[in-house]
C-alpha cells in the first residue's frame, strides 16, 4: 500500500512537471517576441536613464548650420577658438561649450523630403528654444529658415565692426578665421547673434540674462580675436566629444 502511494506521488509530480513545461513552451511560442521586445525596451530605458544622470553639463551652446558638412579639423578648431574666447566660469575654470552642427541640404537635393523638413524644423526649434545666442549659418541655409527677425543688427550694435551687413557678420573674412584650419569653411558663412528679447521667452529671465551676457562677451572676444587662454588650458584631447552633428541627406 505504501509503495503504491509513493508511485502515485511520483506520477503526480511528473504530471505537474510536464504541465509546467508545456505551459512554458506554449507561452514562449506565442509571446516570445513580446518578451524579447520587452527586454530590449528595459535595456534601452536603462541606458537612457544612465545617460540622463551622467549627461555632460555645458555652459552654453553654439549652433552651426551649413549646406555641406564642415571638415572635422575645422569643427575642432572652431570649438577650440570659441572656448578660448569665452570668459571663465565664476570659479576661474574654462567654460564647456556644446557645438551643434547641422548639415541641411537644399530641398531639391534631399533624398527624402521628410528628412529635409526634419532638418529645417530642428534648426528652427534650436532658435525658438533660445538657449544659444551664437549662430553660424551660411546664406543658403539662412534663406530657408525665416528666422532673421530674432537676431541683432550688427550695423547698429557694432557700427565699427568690419565685414558686417545687417544681421550678418561675415566671419570667414575676419581675423578670427584667418587660419589654415578654417580653409574648409564656406566663404558665405555668417555669424548671427540672438536678441535678448528672443532668449527671454525660453526660461527664467535672470538666468537667461546671465547666459546672454556670457555669450555676448564671447562674441566680442571673437570679434577682436581675443584669445583668453591657450589650447592646453581648455584641453583638446576629448574635444570631438563636445559637439553634436546632425546630417540630413
């Protein structure tokens, strides 16, 4: 009798085991893609959250938008010189500038009309957000943007500055870019500087005013090619990790 009970218990355990395996096999057959996608989403969110907490803190941004992508050497030199012209932080350390490069093709040259629209929209959003005051845009891209009302008139604000025309400072013709590293920069690249009233719409007025004055001093040092520190003082080893490039083809 006892032996029969043990056999029955063993058979019951085997049936339960098979039932669980069958259920798992059935679940995996129908829901394996959901499980895989769920795991991928969890991993993606984990990475995004990690990036959010470890995101590099920039003092301000500079936006560059051109028809053709700039040479890497020119991008690095541009960031180096802008950081050399930017006044130090309150603690005396060199500032950390984020460079945002946008390559925006002509509408007729874009392989995908949606990508062209995304490129133009991205730049317009950068302007409307109003965090950056310094924009370097070639005249072809500028013609697509319809954002000229947001920039200062150099002829009024800086009447003694050479190579200006309305809202444009033709920076390629200036001493600031009188360097072999800038040979790949288009001749029609122009610097535009945001009006304070345009920036005030994007956040706390006091904080925006402080950032604006910082960027304005940077601009004025660029105008006179006044380099406040050496390349060694700002550190150029990881300089290419400080800029973002948006390319739309």
